[in-house]
C-alpha cells in the first residue's frame, strides 16, 4: 500500500497564472540586470519547478482574430520567471542545468504561432512579405499539436524553453549595452530594428524592491529578446537537455520563460542544478554549452530544401559566404512550396530542422531546411502532375481583413 511517508513532492519555487497580465504578478521580470534580486533559492541537486506565463505576458488570446498580434506591446516582452539563486554558485563557476520536464498548464492546453507586423515586431522575413499580423492557435493533446487554422497537420512538438540564462554582471551588462548601442547607431533606419536598446517603458520587475533599484533596472536593463553570453533566447533545449551556463553573479540567478509547444506559450518547467567550481576557466567558456535531449520527436523521412547565399527570391544579388542569406533562401524555398499546397502559416511551429551544409566553398554558403513528411495527413512529395493545392482554411487575420 502506498503511503505518504518518505514521499516528498518537488517544490514549486515560482507560481504564476497564465491568464493574468505578467505585470500584475510576482516572480516575473522582463529585463536582464544584476540588481534584480533572486525571488527564490534552491540547493544544488534539488528538483524544483517554475511556472511561466507566455512571452507576451498574456497579451494574446485564443480566438480567430489577429488584432492582438497587431497591437502587441513589445516593450513588455519577453517575460521571464525568476531569478532563482542556486546556493554556492559564484562568479567564474559553471552552472549545470538539467531540464527534467516541460509541459503546458492543464488549464491552458493551447498556444499560438504569430506573424507580426513589419513595423511592430516583424521577423526575419518581414520585409520580403511586408508582414501583416496573423496567427494560428494550436491545441495540445499530450505530445501532439493540431490547429483549426492549419488543418491537415499533426505533429509531436519539441517542447522547450525559448529563453533561459543566468544574470549578467554589471560589467557584462555595460558591454551589451555599448556594443548593441553602436550597432543601432550604425543602422538607425533599419526596419525591423537591428537591436533594441534599454527601454524604461514597459520594464517590469515583479518584486518588492526600492524605487531607486526599479528605476535603475528600467534605465539600464538589457532587453530579454536575443541570446547573449549568458544564455537567453537559445531555443530547442527540450526535456532531457543539459545546459552549461557561465556564472557572473553570486547565486547565478537563473531565469526562464518563453516556453514553446507551438511558438511562445505558458507552462511549467522542472529543473535540477549543480555547480562546477571555476568552470569558466576549466572549459574556456565564453558562451553556454548544451547537450541535446534524448527524447525529441523522431521524424526520419524529410523533404529538404537547399538555400545558397544568393537572393534568388529578391534582387538576385550575390553574397559572399553569407549563411544568413542562405538560411533565408532555404526557408523561402520551403514556404513557396508549402504555399503551392495551400499552407500559409506552418514553419514557425512545425519541428523543422536547419543545418549549415557548407561554408567553405566561395562564394556560396549552403544551408538546408528539412520539413518532416510525417506531420502531414496527405502526401506532399513532388509528383509528375505537380502539386495539388487544397483548401486548407485561413489563419486568424486582422479585423480589417488586411493580410
């Protein structure tokens, strides 16, 4: 007979409500800054859970209109739960973080994929498509995701935290702000922007701190959108992954958010941490290292699209060994193919894989984009008669009908 004796539940160190705006909750912050104190402390080896809101902080709803995407306040993103201090961690150590589980809230078994406006969060292909807001809602059933806005597809999601990292030191924060400020100054008219400087508007720290510290964090704090030396927007670190992060402040002050089941969703993540003393020097760490998950979805059959560093979807310009251009071309090739089948919003959520094929053969870098065949309910392979375009519905669009 089972008993309660010796049955110790894992501690939840940060609790949030995914339906309440992030800036009304404790244990959440949306800027990186060393003066943000830890809101919880754990011991090395302790198993603990952290609850996270979605990256926009509950700005996006489960509905069939994308006005919330169009009007999202990007000064309030990405929202992180934490910081969590690990006892004994000191600057120069390596924090080893084991991601034991990632799952959605039982009361919120859905997420979304969004296409953002060119002038409000537009992504990598915003200029190519003159992006207008659109979204797809994905429903989670166990490991699988389906969408009423993207029919004919069912896939096992790669559930993972989009954002995870340790707190920067004051010196590292100053380095970020200096170098990113110089980049912004060199590209002042870029649309979308090349980077985002500290922005007091929308800055939030859900803790009881002095007004002086709060104002300092708002004035100096680095935006939580990109990856940096401490971690940040890493993606693809699923349950079973192990992360090695440099430690810059006492306690390491680990934060996490932007969980992914489709794109950027709310959920619960379970960790265990350990410390390797003087790990930064031992491993010559300049940036994090990772071990992949042993339980990622396995799709063996894939259709692979190649891209080279020539803008074949634009003005035909030849670039010299530019892997970003090659990646964009591979992805645009996949998008063009999917549009022939009737799809208009899929790659942001599907478990696709991209690989650098070659970056040694001048002038063309080569990057591939692999689309798993097993996620489709029908055959998408090339046929003699061409591709059959199906009526696969419409993703959620703006209330004014602009797409």
